[in-house]
């Protein structure tokens, strides 16, 4: 699981870091499935998790800039499948 390190990101990210809340791709997939967070907040968190992967970071940034919720969901679910539990379990979580 990646730990969020504060960078000059929006206030929402800073709150997660200050409270030492750890977020992974499965959490973001769950939040998207259950509309727990707004899409722009999920995109911000996803970008922080993707900092070490330039291609993924760029793809997420483009999806956020274009306000493309479908692309964001696809990217988050792909990462969740790769790094966490299977897709079926994400929806049940």
C-alpha cells in the first residue's frame, strides 16, 4: 500500500496526510463504486498514488482535466485489480 506523502496538493489531500490516513487503489475503487467521494477528490488521491508511475500519473491528470469520469474509473479499477483484491470483491467491500 502506498502512503500518501504531502506535496503541494489541494486541501483534501493535506487532510488525509495530516490525519495519517492510508489509502490504496482498492479504497479508491470502493469510493468510486459507492459514490463516497466526489470524482475530483478521487482523482486527486489517485494522482498522489501514481506519482512513481509517470504514464499512469499523466493519464489520471488528463482524465481529471477533461472531467472524464469513465476514464478515471477505468484507470482506478485497473490499478485496484493489479494491486489489491479482485474486482468482484471491490464492489462487495
